[in-house]
């Protein structure tokens, strides 16, 4: 049987986790299909909706979304109607389906989303990669990464990489340590998307103090000195700008939000190079 290939646009005003999981659970109910996924996370204004619609013009396909704001929902739905592509609010569909449950004949196979398929093993492989490339380890194979995260100490590099691994991305992280040169392999990397993380200096000092306190270590060091930390952050930003690396400010952002931003940058880069 010939495999059916189609474009699938997933649009969310948050991290997209709910949309991603429901979509995965739905796709596995069909055989011989391949979805070219276009992932749109953190869509929260009209300009971003227009960006989604512009992409739909080039790659018409099925649209699934989770958006709360009624104005943005209407813009997306009207745009999809003009383009003659289906646009489904995925949570609304579930609620309506539950409301008419007894009148629907279900063909889905419960639990099929948990089969040990290629995606599952891909996530396991990505997790091994993250653990082997945490905190600047195994730099000789950095070129094999999908994403490399760079940042000063305590900018949530490791948990972000672990989250990305759960989405199937091979992520490595490299710390910026004052007085230490960054690995040559990082500076020469071409294939991976390299992201620089930054944070508010005062918040970073507090995070570091909490870390030292939990370890029972001296809290009166340059590691938590506000002037030293501010200088670290400035130097890191200067490096990011020089290298042309995208920068994400993690101040007051959850790991999920930071990861969603990275996934958005990664998927946009894939589209530009496809």
C-alpha cells in the first residue's frame, strides 16, 4: 500500500504539549501515513497568526490548534476557510465527541500511542545523547547534535536539554565558564542549531545562592557576586551577538516555555533549509 504524505500544522498559544500528545495519539490510529509536521508554539498575537497562514499558503494541509483567545481563533479559522483547508480546535473536538459518545462508533485502538515505534526509540537515543553531552562533555561529537545550548552557570541548560530529548531532539549543552575558552568543536559546528540562554542577574544570583545553600557551601564567593554575575551575562550576550546565535531570556520562563521557543526556532530552521 502506498504511503499517504500530507502537511500537518499544529498551532498552540502555549507550549503545545497537549496538542502534541493528542495529535500523536490520533496519528497512530492510521496506517501508511506520513505527516510533514509544522509546529507553531507560543502563538499569541495577530502577526504570529499571519505567519502561520503564510506558511499554509505554501504548504496547504490539515490544521489542529489549541488557542484560547477568541480573536486569534477567529483569525485562524477565517484564514483557513479562505485557503480551503480544514481547521480543527482539538480540545473542542474531544469535548464534543464525549458529549455524543454513545452515538459514535469508535475504531481507534486504545493504547496504540505507546507502541515501541521508531519515534519511541528516537527519544531514547536522544536521551542517551543528552546525558553523554551534558555540561560540556563529549565535545568531539557536538556536530551530531540537533541543538546545542550555551549559557552561564544555572541558566537551566540541562533540564531544557532533557525536555528536548523527550521531543526527540539530540541536545547538548556547553557551559560558559569565566576564564575558560569554549570548545573548538562548538565554535566550528555547522549542522546544529546553537542557542544562547541568558537570565536576569539578580534572579541568577538568587538561584545560585539556593544551589550553594543546598550543597552546604560558602555563599560569599564571586559565583554569587552581583557585579561578577552581571559581567558574566554581558560577556555571554556579547559572544552570542558575535556568533549570530539566537538568544532566549529564561527569566521568569518555565522549562516548557523555553523548550517551546527552541522547538519553534529549530522547526523554522528546518523549513528554511528544506
